[in-house]
């Protein structure tokens, strides 16, 4: 892909910024290894290029939600440790075992399917036992932990599994001082101690996500799992802005104006005429919409930089397009409209869109759809700057 070619829309992914973010995060947890979480196409940024860049910057683990995501990384030739944790019965257990993928185990049914996959593959499954220390999602409840640990150890003695990790996940690490944080840490230490007293010898123990990596050094253990912060987005405003944290946003989402036209005052704009022009003006048509991941509930609030000025989505955001009132300015068709980026040029950020829509910046970047090409710049793995689409 020609990265300078005019496109309807593009999400430019700055891999140099991603590498710098990984180095910054490693400095926050110098005694721990770093897992680069690249689930959901690297939070919308493109899993394979971002995984490669993270490994180049010193990450030694890659993390995914689904086994299909993990197997795709292996199929792309990515080395090192890969972990996935969101399984359902009947999943590709044998394939994951054959690919040397670490699988998260939250209950007996999953352990038994991993054992079956190991038998089929003719090699031990690498399993990581997840403790539910208070999040209440995946993970084994403390009351069931002894049974899960015991069965895992029996399978290990039979050569069917290798218990490579003990882990958990915070509920409120993005809220500094929340009482659940210390409660979860204490419970995690207890559950780890129980498993180790019974004979588990994990390669890694881990609970720290991005906010814990940045603010809770006592949670780092052997490995930190960094997701959103790796992409230059703060886990929450309470923790600080990306600049406060030494991070740089990696994605810049832009589109080419499809039309600029003069309209009189009193002209309705888009479905429902929720916006009516207050006087003679110019309207700019931005050719992305909710089918591309632009939130429909950003209608009337979503910020865009056009012609060096901040504009706001005028009227309803439609499936493929929305309108901004240019206030009489006349940029040419094809001019750049920047929906969000690092903010260097005065453009909005993903956090600005999150505030405008009552959500979190995680959702803004991950929802950008596949019709928007990802253009990866500064790709050291190819050297040709052509980028990749995801």
C-alpha cells in the first residue's frame, strides 16, 4: 500500500511510537518481563506488525484473548511465548498445544480439555491457572482453587501438562487507591502461596495490567501485561494523560473530505435534522460512519480537525458518512480531516472522542472497522514502508 496515496480513510499506526511506549513501560517494571497484549487486532492497530514491534522493543511475551488470535501470531512466524485465555468448550486445544501456546485455565472443564489436547498432540500442554481474586469474570474462585491445583498437579505428574503460570486480573487498578486493589493483591498472594506449597513451580506469576504496571510496583511479580498503554493511551484520566506517563498515541485516524458545498441558513443536516444551519455556511462531508466504527452517539459532539480548525459532527452520524459545519471555510475536496491522533497538530485525541461519547478511549480505537486500512509506518521488519492492512 502506498502510504501517501489519497484514501477515503486511513488509520496510520506509528510503530516507532509503539516501540518507545514499550521501552517506557519496561522501565516502570524493570524487574519483570513484559507481555505485549495484542488481542482484538492489537486494540485495533494491527496484531502482527504491532507484535513484531513490541518484541523488537524488548517484550518477551505476547498476549491474546482467543486461541484463534494466538494461532494467527504463530502462523505469522512470531517467536517467543504466546498466551491466550478466553476459551470455550470444543476449542482448538490440540492446535494450541502443538504451537506451544500457553493457555489460561479457569476451571476443571478447561484443564480437562487441555489434557485431551495434550494427549492428541503427544506433548504436554502449557497451562496457566487463573485465580479469580475479585474481578468476578474468568478465573477460579478461591473455594475451588484447591481442586483445580490438585488436578493440574496430577496431570503434570503424568506428563500431560506443565503449569507455567499463576495469574489474575485487577478490577479497579485504573482507580488509584480503590480498596479492592490491596484486597486482590492479598488474595492473589494467598492463592499463589497455596499452589506453590502444593508443588506448583510456575515460570511466571502475574496480575499487573497497564494501570498496575504504571502505578503499583508491588503488583509486578514476574511479568506485567501491558495493553492499552502500549498503544499510547492512558488507562484512565485519573492516572494521567499519555504525556504525563511518557507515552505517545500510536494511531492517527483521518479521512479525505468527499464534498464541500455552500448551503443557506435553515438547512437541515443529516437524518432527523437534529442540526439546522444557523446561517449561510459551508458543509464538509467526511466519508466514514458507524460502519467504520465512528460512534453514532458522537452525533453533535464528535470533534474533527479540518483546515487547522476544530469542527464538530453536525447532525446524525450515518452508516458511511457524517457532516461538519465549516463555517464558510472552503477547503478543497480531498483535504484531510483528522478525527484523532497524538494531538501534536491540535487534532483531537481518542480520549477527546471518549469524553464526547461517554465511553473510554479503549473502545474508540478498538471499534475502528476493517474498511479503514491500517497503514503501518516505520516498519523495521519490512524496511519498505508499505505497511499492512488489518
